[in-house]
């Protein structure tokens, strides 16, 4: 069985190395032991497991959160949020960049996606920052890294995927992401303030913009921002009060986005909904293919006892949660540079979780660390997707943006260090308010 397990991983990794799509590499890895070692079941079982992987109620949360994020991005909700935070923070040193980070933090509680947060916030905030005299590449780097908060702050698509892969409660994962997401945002804001104090800001331009914003009056600004601010409260409040499951919350987020964008902000028209649906399907299509075959891939790993091989290797070579998490964080950071968040989670989580649990790592805490590491990868060269999104928005080379993003990445990693080695940051809210169902 050990030979068959090695064969699964070897074929899969070779496929990835020669640029075969991840979904296809999973198929090749799944069928390799069937044809080469007469292990791992048969093709009929593989197909049955594939269809059962796609036929899941919780999996519906993923395309629905994607659709809700697309509608809210096109509906201009990020601008409403930015104006609200800039009203309070704009005049302090580094206040405008801090307002951008706060917007990413809060928008992440709406979209659930790093690239979606980067695109929605960056399309509005990068030109605004540049108009106030901030360096264009630095502004793009700020948004690229802060956009990664979109996959940590609940509701988070990667947390839904981790829940699907491991059967850990989605609600508990959402709850566990709140404090780490806020902590990372605070560290990013601390560096932004340090940079602005050190480099200086064009106070005349900033004050002029702030005067223009404050002339609207707080009451009007709050009324304009309130529907956008209310969205995550409805979604998360409904989950933790038991009114609806995370999957139902995803559905509600879509209807809320449509109602707010169509009738409150009037920023989209009914005819726009079809293109939004098409965009969401294109985004989800490739991921759906991988998710379906992930179940089959996991079943083959189980039949070939690959999970057992990995578990024995980890428990035989590491004897504490500290040591194994240190090594895994390094591996996750590297993988995040070259591998998309979704496939990385559904492949790694079910293989590694049993082993790290044996060493005393809480499964919710492990999920938070995994997602945080991979979110850094979204802004890390050479393949960080958020860097490319922000670079395109700023009309700057991605590598130039990546260089300016490095200090923000360092600030992010300091927060990651604390999150990794102080599990209570992730688990304290779960222990107080945790839910029992995976939803």
C-alpha cells in the first residue's frame, strides 16, 4: 500500500511540475495506482466519488459567495465603505492608507475572496491614493496585501473549502477568522502609518479631500454607508444566532447584494445580472471541477493509505505542535506563491489534519493558519494573484508592485507568527460562541 500511496503523490506532483492543470493532475494521480499497482479501487468507484463530491449542499456556498461578491463589487459598495472609514481616519498621519486597509478588512466580510477584494477596493482606492500624492506602486502593493484579508475575515470561501475537505464546522471557522483578520489589519495599518510619517504626506491635498467629504455631513454619509455596513452583520449574525446555516447565508448575501445595488444605491440595472452570473460561473467553473475530483482523490488516498503514510511520517519525525507547525508554515508560504488557495486547501487539509491533530493542534486553529499562509501567497511573487490584479489596476509591472509590497508582507508575517504560536487568538471566540454544525 505504501508503494501505491507514493505513486499517487508522485504522479500528481509530476503533473503539477510540468504545468498540467491541477484538476487533471488529480485525475492522473487517482488512476495511477489502479493501472500501475492494481490498487485504489476502480474507475466506476472513481466516477461515483466524483459525482458525490459535486453533489453537496455546503458546496453551494462557494458559487453563491462568489456571485454576491461580484454584484457588490459592481454595485460600488467598496466606495461607500471607504468614504465611511476615511471620514474618521483621514486626517491622522497615514489615515487615508489606513482607511483603505479598513475597507479591505470590511469588504472581505462581504466578498469572501482575496482577488475580489483587491479588485473592488483597488479599482477605486489606487487612483484616489495616487491623486493624493502617494506612490503608485506603493499604493498598489498596499491594496494587494490588504486584499488578502478577504480570505480571512468571514465569510471566507477558503474556510468553506476547508470545512468541505475536513468536516470542521464552517461556522466555527468563520468565528475563528475574526480576531486573526483584525490583528493582521492592525499590523498593516501600523506599517502604513510608519511609512507615511517617515516619507511625509501632501496634507494640503488630503485636507481638501477630507473637507469635501465632511461637507456632506455625518448623517448623510452614515445613511449612505449603512446598507454596506449592515451586510456582514446580517450574514454573520444570522449564522451565530442559528437563524440560518452558512450555505443559506451565502444565498441571503446574493439577494441582499441585488436589493441594495438595484434599489438602494441604484448602481446596477436588472440587465446587468446576467453578465454577473456569467462572470461568477466562469470564476467557479474551474474550481468546481477541482472540488468534484478532490473527493475522488481523497478516496483514493484513503484506499492506498496515503493519509496513514503522511501521518506516520509527521508523528515519527516531529514530537510537538510547535515544531510541526513551524515546518508546515514554511511549506504553506512556499506553496502559496505557486498554487491557488482553493486547490491547495482541498488537497493539503485532509491529508495533513489527522497527523497534526495527533500532535495536539486544534483543527480550527490549523485551518486559520493554513488560510493565513496561503493569503500571503496571494500577494507574494512570482505568482501571487493579488499582485497581478493590483498591478493591472495601477498600470504598473507586477514585480514593481511586489517590491513595494514586501514591507506589508513582513508586517503580515509578524501577525502570522503570533497567530501560529498563540492558538487562543483563533480559538477564543470559538470556545465562547462556537456552533456545533458544519452548515
